[in-house]
């Protein structure tokens, strides 16, 4: 009996780690091209507008399509699709280096990014199913391991492609194929996605529109945190320079911010299991508001502390946001994940364009102070969210 339990535990961790490593490589490929676009400029003579459009295609293909693909996965999705999605993205992103036409390049990168729209809802659903009573912990492991990819991609891609040329991108297909085989041998294709949910058995298969207002609030919360994250990643170094922080220190602070981001995800996931999603959302959303106030209003040393802690604060409620949305949509958990991990990300990115324009007109620090307005609304809307017991009874 004990031996069987140990085997089940080992199988659980093997599958969870396999799916999480797959998440890392999926995000690695999604972040592979933007940092080396300047090398495509030399090869294809791309304008700034064309570069911006390529970045938009990659981002939007991997975000806005997630709810739609999540819906299809909920209806007819099979767990083995996660293996094919990793092979798909590795192929299209890697062959981009040998494409000599701008329009073909856009098509290839757009097709590749669609795999991410499949991987995220499917992979997170697997993490939740594997977690059973520890959904927050499992989902946070999945998200934390994948989160490291954004910082690794530039460090790996830039030196290799600068030394050996764009054609060397083809070699990046190899790890994607190898990890796809690893997922297969870890038997992630056998993870049960459509387990019955006893408390929801009597609930209609149709989407409950009574929950729509709560889901809209959760999307609003997630979108605004993406907005803040994008703003600080894009303009953070310049804000620090305006407050007399040296370039060297700014680089260290940005690295610490990214490290704190991963730490927040894993701790937030464990807290979600211990104290519940609503409490986690409220605690970390208040923390985000405090950190933003430090960045905007306080002198240099406190601003730096606020910047580093912001990485922890922003990611701390990511797992809770997904878990609560999935609780509101138990029959469509892949759609729920797509709304938070995909659609919210795309929406936050679009709003970021408006704040970029505000920064041009009023300056960076003033535009940063305007971010406090949606963050205050985020805290107030978090307060009116239902708790877990209320969600179960819906």
C-alpha cells in the first residue's frame, strides 16, 4: 500500500515537472525573437514600424487567442496536444532565421505563437489536475519554472545569433523536439483533464452568466497588473535614472525585480492553498499599491526597495487569480486560464500603448503616478469578490 502511494507521488512529480519544463521552453521560444529583432533589421531592412508589428503579432497570437483555443480544448482537447504544441512552436520560431521575406516572417511567427495559446491553458489545467487538493502549489510550480524563460532567452539567443548568424536559429529546434519526447516519456498525455467535479455535477454545462461580473473583475485585476508590469519593464531603468540611480545599479535592480517575480509566484501559490484565493488577491494587490507609491513618491533608496518588492507583489496573486477564475468556470477551466494568462495579458499590453503616449506628453514620473488610479480600483474590486465558499455554492 505504501509502495503504491510512493509510486503515485513520484508519478505526480514527474508529470508536473515535465509539464513545467515544457512551459519553460514554450516561453523560451515566445521570447526568442524580440530581443534579436535588431539582427533581422540588418538582414531584411526592417523599419521600426515593422519590428513593432512583429512583436505585436507574437504577443497577440499567444495571448488573445488563448480563450478561444481554451474553449476548443475544453470541448475536444486531448492532453497529448501539449506535446505537439511544443514541437510546433520550436519549428516555426527556429526556421524564422532562414526566412528572407518580411511577410513570410510575420506568417511564420504568427503561426508559431498560436502554440503558446494552446500550451498555457492546457498546461495550467494539467498542473491543476495533478495538484488535486494542492492546486495553488502545483500551479505556482508550473508558472515559476516557465517564468524563468523570459530572462534566459536573451542571454542565450543574442550571443549565439550574433556569432553564427540568423541561420543558427535552426539549431534551436533541437531542444524543443527533445523536450517534447521527454513529455511523452513522462506520460503527460495520460493526465486526465475532464475529471468530474462533485460539487458541480448538478450545474448546467452552459456558462453561468451570473458569474460573468466576477470573471470581468478578475480580468480587470489581471490586466492592470500586466499594465504595471509592462510599464516598469519598459520604462523602469529610465525612471530610476530620473531619480539619480546609476545605470549599473538600475541593471542590478531590474535583475532583482525578475528574481523577486519568480519568488512571489511560488510563495503566492502556497499561500493560496493555506488561506484562500481572495485573501491572497487582497494582500498582494494592496502590496502592489504600496510598492507603486514608493516608486512614484519616495526618494531614491525607498524607490529602489519598492521596485524590487514590486516584482514579488505583482506575481504573488497570479496563481490565486487563475484558481478563482477556474472555480467560477469549472466546466471551462481552459477558457478561464486563457482569459487570465492570455486575454488579460494582451489587454494590458494594449493599455500600455496609451500610457506610453501619456509618458510622451506628461513625462515618465507623471504617467507612473497615473497608474495609482487603476491600482486603487483593483484593491476596491478585490474587496467585493466572493470567497471560495460562495463560489462553490454558485
